[in-house]
């Protein structure tokens, strides 16, 4: 086994999205772990995807210590043995995984990231010392501070923001002042904070460029109450007195067909440089601590104290790996040297069959130097950037790169104004291979539309841009251009691209229906069109409606229902404004369950919604809430609804034996 210690360079990667829970054996609870796509934002023509991931439980059939690392595998490469904490889920997997990252650096040259008193002020290797939460999960003051844990004598993160798994209730709200001094990772990431950042208990929001490029330190949606989790990590590190070199979120290479994403080679380079990497799969966040074989990574999954393997870009317990978030703290000066006092006795000693165990049997004698060859690369024109195996070499043509491992490799040359050049090459031991590339001058498209904001597709590929935008590096010849915008017919055209030229395209999009622009005083009323809940609140414009008469119904707790029938004409927008009258008798019920995704019926009538969900416009009085989900017994409970008030109902479903 190869062991590495961080040389405190500006390398470290984190991959975040949101949460999942742990189990101590076979998990019999079935739950869907999902990354909820909220929408897209245009940033100077570049599309940004917004996700809120979690909450979720380990999938049905998950077994403790599954895919455990074989400690005797000689191909294993891990970070400094025994130094990356393994934590069980503590009020959100994103905050828990970030705490493993910061806990590792607290133990290795960045003191006081953890400021508690346990183990002499050095972050421990597990969170077993702090016991379990009231729900049976883990406690960790670095992830989520909690009164009574680690000698905290005042209310903390859990007291103020956490009510129950997947709840939108912040206990402090309307009851006491929230703690003003942020003191944990979850405080800064926005985890669990519904009133501040619209995150239900256990969830965190993250943003990504659609085209696979890294999205650096994004904070552009905070005015809409959405905080990016990786930006929150930056705020946490700065609050501890450390400077951050860079932080960004990025899809992995190939996800949604992108060619600009984060690669397995980049992951290995982070591990080789001594840095843990947070791995983001759909519905869950884990931390990568090593790799083995040709495509396997080693992770701590937040469900137990063991190390596990998974395939890069594959699935972990059925959850697809799709993105990373990279986080680099600046080196401290002078560079600290770890001492024996920085390594407290672990509270849990994993067995060799379940994790990478720091014993002499896992350390192998260095293998012989692998066979290598050289590659001489030239191009016409010259000064093209050289990439090898999807990783920049830092060189421009012409150049000879020495000591490349023998075998097959992919070469890419990039030069502004030219089409990217690709070639598969074979390196032979002790030989120099040559490549002489002739680059093709690229053309471009300048694409505009009325209205703007249409997604741009070229030859069936989403370019990750919206109108108005320039599409560069296109090969000469004919290309199929398609523009897509909700509420409008797709625009398609065959365009001819010529090298060194920019071809302008201006498209007038045709509406597929009409629209209704709806405002109300006060705002925030739920909008129903033809008795169907649109899922939106006023003010909002409902598009894509067929020509003819439509009935608009507005519902808001504490106000009487308002309705109006209006005529919609194709390609036109009809505007209506409602003045709501106080004194309505309706209230709401916020319903959540374990597991989530249960169908909701009220008084025997299906609402068409599943948990977690707030059902509005319910008359005052007692109502029966029924939850149903395949594989579980139906669950029912009476709930008292009061005018203008939201009643919270939690249902714990029992599996059918």
C-alpha cells in the first residue's frame, strides 16, 4: 500500500451534494435517494444547473461493510494511513462529508478547524465518542453543533434548525432568536436551514455548469435564498482563519455527454498529492480516500466506520456518481510538521476485512519502475496546448514528453480558433513515438433569438448555452442547429460553418400556446389553473396554455379563495391581478414521512402529491391524513387544521411483512 501525506500545496478536492442516512446492519427501509433538479440559470450565456439533494436513506438491501476494501490488495493507494476520519451521518451527509475533509486537515497541519475539547482538541477518527442522536443517527459538533454535545452550553445548529428528518420546520422560528455565532460546517453550508436557505432537514443545495466546466465559488442565487454548499465551505474555512485558493463544483467527464468534466486521472492526482476528495452520487455525498485497480475508488460513505470501493463514474448502492466539488485551502506558513501527539487513539479499530487497516501487512515493497516511452508532438500551426488522457500536460507544441507509461493513451491538442485535435496513440517501452498534427481552422456561430434564453443544440448535442451566445470551435461544413425554449416550438435549421468565420443566426420563436400573468396582493398565493395545482405561487406567468377559457384559482392561508375565468389567445399573454380578502377559514398541512415518497390522501381523497409536501387550502377543522406506499402498510392520523396556520404531520411507515 502506498501512503501519502499532504505537502500543503493548493490541491484538495471535495465533491458534494446532499444527504443520506446510515444503518448498522441490513437496512430494511426502502427509500429513493434523489437529487432534485430545481432549474437552470443563465450566466452570461452559460447554463447553470441547480440541485437540492436528499434527504434519503440507505437503499433497500444495503448491508453494513458491503464492498469493503481488501486490505491485502497490493494495488491500493490511500491517503496517510488512519488519518481520514470515518463518520456516521450527522444531520446531513454533505455537512458530514465536509467534516471528514476538515477533520483530516485538522489532524494534518491546519489546527483549530475543530475547536472542541474532545481528544485534546484534535478531531477524532470517528464520531462514536459523541453518541447517537435522538433519531438514532450520529452526533458530530463539527458537522452540526448541538447543546449538550462536546461541552456546548448554548443552543446550536441542531437546536435551532433541525426538527425531524426531511422536515421544513426550524424550531427557533417564532420561538427564540437563532444562535448568532456560527460554530459548525452546517451553519455555513446552509444545511437544514429552511427559513434562511430553503433547505429541509438534511438537505443542501449545489450549482453546476451544464457543459461540465468548473463553476467557481458560486454565490449568485443567495438573494433567492439558495446557498451553494461549496461556497459555504469556503466561508467556514475563512471563519477559522484560513485562506481559500479556489473552490468549484463540476460534473464528472461524460455526465450528460459533457467533454469538459472532472476525470479519474484528476481524482488520482489529488489522492497522490495527499488530499481527500468528496464523491457526489445522486442523493448522497461521500469522501474519497484512495483508489485501487484501474477504475476503483475507496470511500467513506457516512453510513458506517468502514472503507468501501466503487467504480469511478458508476453506481454506489444504486446511486449514480455524477459530480465533484473541488476545494483548495492555501498552504499555511511555515509548513507544520505533524507529531505523534496529533494522532489520538481511534475510538473504533476496524478489522482488516472491512477497511484499510494501518498494519505492516498492508504496506508493500515498492514495485519496480514501470516501463515507459516518449512522445514527440508537433502541430501546424504550433503552440497548441497538449492534453494526455484528458489531463493537461502544461506543454504547448512542439514538445517531447518523456517517461510516459507504456500502453494506450489519448492525445488532445487545443488551440483557440481551431477544432480540437484527437488521436489515440500507443507508447512502446524505451521508444519515442511521433505525432504531427495538422489543425483545422474552426468556425463559429453567433446565435440570437426572440425571445432570448433558448437552449442551443448543435448536431443533437446540448451546448450548455442559451441565446444570445457564441458557439466556437465548430468544424467546417454543415451542422444542424436547434433552439429549445419552454412554451415555444423548437426551431431547427441547417447552417454552414466556414473556417475562420462567424456565421450569424437570428431565430424568431413561435409560441405553442398563450400565457396568463398572475399577480396578487399579498403575493405568495398558490396558483391553480383549471383545478390543477401548478406548483407555483404568485406572482408568476403560466405559459403553454391552449387557446380558450381557463379558470384561475388562488389559495393563501388566512385569506378567502379567489377565482376568475379568463380567455387565453395563442401567442398572447393575458394579465390578471387579485386583491385577496382576509378572513378565510383555510389552513395548511405539512406532511413528511419515513420513508419519503408516500402518496397523500386527505379525508379519503387523493391529493395527487407525495411526501414531503405542504397541502394548502384545507378548511379549518379535523381531517384524516392517509399515507400509502408500495411495500408498506397504509398509515393514517387525524390532524387539526386552523385558519392561517400550517399543521405538521409526520408518518413512520411500517414495511409489509
